[in-house]
């Protein structure tokens, strides 16, 4: 009973449907899900309602059968909505927000969108009641990951809906968290010398589990070494069992593992003959350094913004107003009924006032707008799929450094 259900039917429609179903268990489970913010775990619902597994399962089945709820993570096809061509055309012509979403997706794709794509987009907008600015942010996010398609938007929309994402700020926060997890996944893959490869679905589940266990790179590298020494290759399941055992024992770093094991099992790694090759490739080492530099810059910038918001309520309000204005300008660019010149004027006025507030605190914009060393790639090392010149130079310098060390 560890399943989770999510309400997908509008409140008034759900009330009418529940009256027609005329089932008390079904209504009570719906009430619990509604009181829990629109979704609930069946295990928790059973505890609060007193239902046994059979009753809770029957109530869940009714809610799903009448399309009042769905199982979290399930992705029913938007084709079930059966929007007619006339409905889709009316939505495009009569609803400025939906028209803006369609135009935005067309610009992102670089082509006209198809009828099937409009159906999926309208399903997200209509059935999930997802705000236009959240959908636009989702389009940007999928495009930044190189996975922009109607089906990917559909999958992502249900994922965000299950998480209760209903505002732009919540969506932006989730996207930021997902980006950070993506960086962590790449760092772990680089431990295995596979930094450029995207993990498979199974590998991703293992990595997510290690992150939840708060295993750092050193612990993963140590478990990786033991796995290769004992099995002769990288076996994800075997490596996971090692980390799982350490986590169960509350071991968080190499020293704790060594103390807990009394030094046993460590000499096999430490007394092995010196490697003639570096533990990781030059590109992996340099890429790791680039990623750290970007993280450090972003963390510094975030800390400085938080510091200034705490010191000056006016600065904090200006940042909020600039964020809202950015959304309005994006909508205006899509053909909304807004005066773009007026928005530009307000934008410049806010930037000017922010400079004044910063000056009063003894700062300037360079304090919060930290510039990357390489303006071409933003210190990320790649422009699209191509290696930037700054990364190439860094790799050459790292190679030369290693040669000097080996010669000493």
C-alpha cells in the first residue's frame, strides 16, 4: 500500500461524480486526499481512515475508474480528453495565454507545431490547470536538456503536477534542484571515468539512492575500487550493496570505514602496485574543476544576493519585481496585449534604482553579477557539443603538469 494517488478532476465535477458513485469509502478517501493537498499515500490514508488493505484498494480503484484520481507517476494519454479540432482552434484564438504557449513552443522548436502537439499542450494547460508561465519555464527546461518534445513535456507535466508544482517560483525552484542533481550525477559518473555519458534509468536509480544516503565522492570511489578488485569490473549492484552496508552502519567517510573494519580489506587497495596511468582521464579531471568553478560562482552569487536581501527590504522587493517583469516581457514578446515600450521603461527604472540601492550599501552590480572567466562558454567548457578553447587549453596544461610530476 505504498502507492500514491493524485486528484485530477475539478472540485465541483468531483463532488457531482462522487454523489453519482454513492460510495462512502470512495468519498472518504477522496476527502483525505483533498485535505492532504490534492494527493496522498494509500498507507497514510489507511491509518487515518481505519480502512484495511481491501477497503482502501477498492476505494482507490473507484476513484481511478471514474477518473477522479490517478496513480502518482501514471501518465494517461491526453487523447482521452478527445478535444475536437474546433475546441483546439477556439482555445488558440480565444485564449491569449494558450496562444502564447503555442507560439512559445513553436519558437523553441523552430517550426510549426502539429495538431497532436497542440492536443498534448492543451491537455497540460486544461486538464492539469497548469499556469502559462510554468509551462513556458518547463519548455525552456526541456530545451536546455536537449529533450524538447510534446511527449517529454507531457511526462514532465505529470511529474511536476504530482509534486504539487502550481506556481512559477515553485517550478523554478524544482528546475534548479533538478539541475543540481544532474551535476551530482555527472560527478559520480566521472568517478567511473564516464563523465560524458548519461546514466541509464537503472544506473540513475542507484545514483539517486547514493545521494539520498549522502555518500560523497570519496566513499563512492572507495566502494568502486573494492568492486573492481573483487569482481574485475564495475558491477552496479555489487557496488550498491557495499554503500548500503556502510550506510546501515552509519559510516560517512573513509576514516570511519577504516576504523569500523579495523584496517581490514584496505591493504588490498593501498598496497597495490603504483598505477602507470592517472586514476581518471585528463578531460575528466579538468571537467570536474570547471564544474566546481561554476558551482562556486553560482553559490557565491546566491549568498551575496541573500545577504543583500536581508540587509535591504527595498533591494529584496526590486529583485521580486524584476522577476515578475521578466515574465511579463516574455509574454509581451509572444504577442500579448501589453505595451512593450512601457515594460522596457519599467525594467530600466528598476535596474537604475537597484544600482542606487547597491551604491548606498557600498556595492555595485559587479558584486551580484559575477562574470565567468570565459564569456564564450560561461566556464562550462562546452559550447553546445563542441569543446571550448578554454577547456582545450586547460587539458593541455593538465597534461603538461602530469608529465612534470612523472618526471620528478
